[in-house]
């Protein structure tokens, strides 16, 4: 298998590693995972960062939004992923209402994610409203990744999944938020569904890596939902998504052939049973 374009790094990826990757100009690869088997596959393929996203709410549980995910849900999924990973940095989303109430509660919940799930870092959505919370968590020794632009936990506030920060006022605020998050101590920032030129400005403004999803090629790295890029999910086709496989059709075909073999009596055959 070709290794062209892949990282030559073999040591365990840490938060400091991804910061150094930005400095050296090496792009950062990131995918989501929610279970032991899938996490093991993408880790062995050489992925730099695995995000245990609250998108598990959509992908694994079938909800329309990420809002229903609980801390216990996320701890379960994260612990499954961590047990499979040898190299990648594992970051876990703190779900809706686990960090928005008080900084103290947020710190306790982030601590549970680290102690009970084994996460290497946590991710929080938002800008200036959460900077004090970010600072408190970081000061306690827990690495934090920020998330700006389209923040899915706020979908009922936005009312739409359309591109964010297209107008000047919102773009200016996003730039301020990015700088404030950096000053609060985040080691990286996800930029979701914003204009590519704005993503470029953010990437040049802050010293920490930016990870884009629907934010163009100027970001220091990219992230996609694993099930989307593998073609397992057929109903989600945003402009930024590139499908690298069509596993939906492959799996459906395999199951169909299995059903046919069972119905016809071909499975199991003489070689597939015990005497």
C-alpha cells in the first residue's frame, strides 16, 4: 500500500505533536470513530487524530441532532475507541449542557471524560462565552480543542446547518473568538462550515492548528465523519464531503448473498460444519 503523503511519524501522537505539525507545515489528518473495531482500523492506517464526536448521536443512535447525547453516552463510546488505539490522539466531545452551566461543572465533566474514558483531550463548542471555562479546564491539566463556525449543539439557536460567518459582523466575531480561545489555552480549533477565505485568516491569526470540516484547504488539517467518507451513510451529501468508498452497497450486497445462501441451503456447506 502506498504511503505517499502519509505522516512519517510513528511515535504516539500528542497535543504537542499536532502543534509541531502546524509549525512544520505538515497537514493533520483526523476522522471520527465511535467503537473499538472502526477505531482500530483507522488507527492502524495511520490517522493522526481520532475524534469521538457527539455526532454519534446521528450516526450510532439515529437522532436528528447531537443534542440528546449524554456524558455517559460519550464516556462509553470514548472508552471503546481508546481501547483500540495505539498511536492516534483521541479527543472526545463534551456533549450539550455538560459545560455550558458553570466552569466548575465543566471541569468535573471533563475530568470524568479523562479518568473514566481515557480520553487524551476534550472538545468544546463556542467562542468568548466559554473562554473562562476553557481556561479552568486547561489550568487543571486537561487539553482542550475549540470549535467555531457551525456548532451543531446550537442548531436550535441557528435553525439551519447552512454556512456560518458569511456576513462581515459574524466573521469578525469568529476571528476574535479564535484569538480568545488561543489565549485561553486551546491546543487546536475545529472550523466547521465557514468560507475558505475566513478559515485562511483564522489559520494565519492563531499559532495553534486549525482543523477544517467544510472550511476549505487553508486549514492545518481536515476532519470528516468516518461513516460519511466510507459511504456507509447514503442520506448525507454536503458539498465538502468526499466519499472514499461505497461500503453501503458492498455491505448490502454481502448481506443479500448471505440471505440467498441460507435460503438455498448452500450455507453452511460440508467444509463449514463439524463432523
